[in-house]
């Protein structure tokens, strides 16, 4: 049987494993947390992501390696990349780890981006704001996720304080984009270069965290989003799922960032697409043909953050599909998601409203 | 987290586990085979199904027990049934284990059945054939599955030989039914008595083994099939999935047998229904609300028996969903299945033809 190694044992690894067993795979994960949520259903090595010995073990025992998040020591992975195929390519991982490098790449590929500047001193920040204008967003170049490592700058008051909070790390400052919508496109490229695209997804964030996603197959922006994603995929000779996050501003798309992995905004594909992002990622990295990305009925995905709703109430809502990750509840922690699938958009909207009402009601 | 114990570690346990993790369950299996196909993704106890010590362990560590096949020692289970809920009810399990008892029950519930007789001597068989006529089918009362323990009697020649092959076991002889179609209905009953029904399924068998299944939501026989299934469910105060196998003869339905568990003819529900039979079985036994059984698009399921096709060729067929069970290939062994799902019946028929051509081609 083909063994796939996944670096990271979080919910993405868990859902990759759930998609992998029907394909006949065995799944080996590596995670420092002995209580990781992939533990119950995969073989798990407990160790740091950069643990050379554990990585070599994975290289020896797996046919192919992948990873489920981007804050990994690229150098450690490069060390085993000549022993076992690792996908997505480490060049994509490296670029995604650094907001400055990522933005440079977007520009090189003629993918529009908000105005940005790299800064390393308060004086540089001050000068950059004169160019870029206010409001603006100050971000760490590395290790940001779910809104962490970001500060909105409304004006110059308190600039020094904000600076001190993030100082000591390489930073970028970006134009604050008054977007109409946040969108993402989930793309996949096979080993042979074949590509496939899920419909553009509209995402709603709150406090920097994704709250809900819904596919927009009829959106006229699908074509341009696919063009941008294609440029990224081909630039890396990419293999696997890649997600490009976009802002829509005055009908134009600006690239925000990309993730070299399966992504929260693609969880709806489990019920809502012919082939899920998880299965397509596995098919791609194993050199199998890609599956169809077409939507199945109408759907929307809502994250379960901080606490889980009463499953009795949730599962009584027709069309609601519960996905629990097996994590201990904690504020601002993604504990699961719900995908609602219905035959028509009107029923879908009603069911989604019921799910939201349940989630937002005091537990 | 809620722990579900499954007695048996075969493909049904594997697919129950795959449906259980998204609901936040942990899954504990009991199987004598240390290489069972649920092993990779569940916690498995290795032991006989009737192993008292192992069963007590399950009773102590699980919130609820279920089973994935019917040839279990009911007495051993009864012994722990006061310590932990076991569903489906053991009365249903007992009835399903004995073809004579099963047929008696059908008659009591006014569910039409083929003519049958219980026999224990060759003289009784001879007399029964005079009543029932020829051809007829001689079956062991217990332990039959996938066509095993059955002999077709075309005429009285060789009757003594056939008798000797099966002798020593309690037998039934049944009228050979010249059916137009083999059908099954997958029904589910919640702890509170709520019931739900998947559409009637048309099944094709070859050499006694299920080869393919396809749902028939528009079939006018759905209503009467649901009535028969309802009588069975209510007779037992049933909880979980129950499958009733039926013959269609001259537009009438005759009951063949029932299974107190998830069933091969319901595998299409993973992609082809709003809620799969596996998830609905778990919801039922855990006291959760049942999910919708309505079909999602059009689909058909084809079993992979004896050998697996080349996954490259199979996954290149649009709409084909592969389910591999992780078992070693062996003649007449169910190694997996493929469900094809498409938006329209014409595309579905084409894709199914491609899958069949691939499976039937010399490996």
C-alpha cells in the first residue's frame, strides 16, 4: 500500500487522511503535539517539524511527503528532498513564508497587488506611509496567520507604540484595501502539469479569522482568478493544491497571499464538489489523474470557532454536515466546521441562517 | 469525546469509522484478524467476537456498541448489554441469523415471502419439493452470505448428493423465484422512533455476490417497500440502519432477507445521498437526529471483487469515486467499490460503462 507522510497533524492532516483511506493509502503524520487531532486516525510520529531523524524516518517509510502548514523549516525539508518526493515544491513553501518575497513574485508574474513596502526602521515606516497613505496595515514578513502579526494603522498617532509591539521582526506595510469582497481560488496542478480549478470562493473574515466561505461558480471573475493562479502554479512547476487569496476592489482582483496547501476556504469541497480539495491534493502528489472540481448542488461552509454547538441542534438542521476536528475547545481556536448543502439557493440560505443562529447563540 | 465500539473490523467498520471522525467520535473495533482493514484508522482489540474479556473492555470504554456483521454469538453480547447500549437490538440480530426465524417473522408482519419449508431429513426435503415445486433453492438456516451455503435444485437428480453436501446443518428449502429485479431498501430508525428511508436500490448479483447497485428514487414500489421496512423496524423497536432485500415478481415485492446493519447495497449513499448510511447509522445509535436520505444527483455503485483496477485508469473516469478497503486481493473477495456520480442519467450511464469495461478487462 502507498504510504503518504504529512508534516503536521492538525485538522488539515486529519481531513487529508479521511480522503486518503478510500484511495487505499496509509497515512503517517509528524507533529510535536502527542494529542494532535490527526492522532486517532493516522500513525503519528511525535517530534518537531524540523527533527532530522524523524524526517529521515518519514523519507524512508513513505512514498511521498506533503505538509499541512507553511511555517516549517525549509532547510530541514530540503535535506530529505533527494530521498523522497516532497510536494508542493519547497520553492513555493519558501515564497509563501515571506510576505515580501510573495509580493515580489506576484509583481513579477503580473498579478496585481496592493501597494506595499518592506521596512526595518520606524523612519522607513514613516516614509512608506507618506507614499502609501493611511489607513495602512503593518504586518510581520513571517509567521503570520489568522490575523496574527498584523496591526491596522488608522493614523500616525500611536505609530511608535505599534512599531515597538512588532519590532525586532522584518515587517511590511501595505495599503489598506477598501475591498468589496474577499475571495480565494483553490487550484490544483498534477505532476504532469494538468491543472484544475474550483469555483472562486467568497470568504467572510471576523477578527482576522475565516468565518465562512461559499463558492461562486457563476462569478465573472473566475476567469481572471484562474489566470493568476495558473501563473503561480507554472512558476513553481507546482504539484498539489494551491490557494490564492484575493481582494475584489472596484471589480478588479488584487492578490493578498497564497497558501501552498489545502485551505480552510476549500473545506466546502468535501460535500460541495465532485472531488474534494483533500482528495485532489493527494491525487496530484501521487501522480494520479485529477478529479473534477465542479460544484455539486449549492453549499456554504461556516467555521466553528472557540466552542462547538450542541450536535443535537446542529444535526437537526437539514443539509448540515458537521466536521469536528477533535481539538480541545479554546477561545479563537478552529474546532470544526459545518457545510450546508442544498439543491437550491433559497433553501441553502435558510439553512445557513439556522446554522449561524445556532452558532451565535450563547452556548 | 464519544467512543463507539464496533464488533468486527472489516470494510463496514472502516467506513463507519470514516463517517464517525467528522462527528467527533473515536472508534474502537474488535476483530480476530490483526490485519483487519479497519486497523489503520481505528483503535483495534484483537480477539474473537465472543471474547468475554474483550467485550467487557469495550463495554467499559465505549459509550455505545454496534456490530458490522450478523454472524456473532448473541449470547456473549447479551451478557454485556446491561452495561452498555448495543444497537441494533439483539432480537433483530438473532432473527437475522436464522433463515427460518426470519421468514416466520416476515409472515407474522404480513410481509410477502417466497414459499419455504424447514427441513431436517432428506425425506422432508423430498416432500417439501412436492409442495414447493422445482426449481427450488436449498439453504443453510445459519451462516450463509454472498451465496455461500446455497444450492439451486433444478430437478430431483443428484438430490441425495446435494443433501449430503449441506447435511448436518438445519436447512430451509425455498421456492425459486423467477424475479424481474433484485431490490433492497435501506431504512434507519432513531432511538426516539423517527424513521427515514433511502430510495429503493436495484441490485445486480453474479455468482451470489453483489456486483452493482443503483438507487431508484422514482420507482412506484418505494412506498410498499417502506411499509414493509417500517413493520420490521417497529417490531424490534429497532435503532440503526436495517436493510431489507426484496425480489420483484410480476410487480409485487417478496422479502428475501434482512440485514441488521449497514449494507453493501447502501455504499452509493456516501456520494449519492445527503447523508450516508454510515453516518445515519451512527447518528441513530448515538441518539442524534437522523440526516436526510434524499439522493444527491444520479449515481451507481460497482463492487471491486478479487482484484483492483489500475487506479490511474479508474480515476481518469470523470465522476468515479474509488473506495479501497485495504484488504489483500483474493478471488471472490470484496476489495473495494466505485461509486459514479453525475448530474444527468445519460452521463452516468456512459461513466458506468467505462468503469465496467475497465473492471472486466483482463488485469
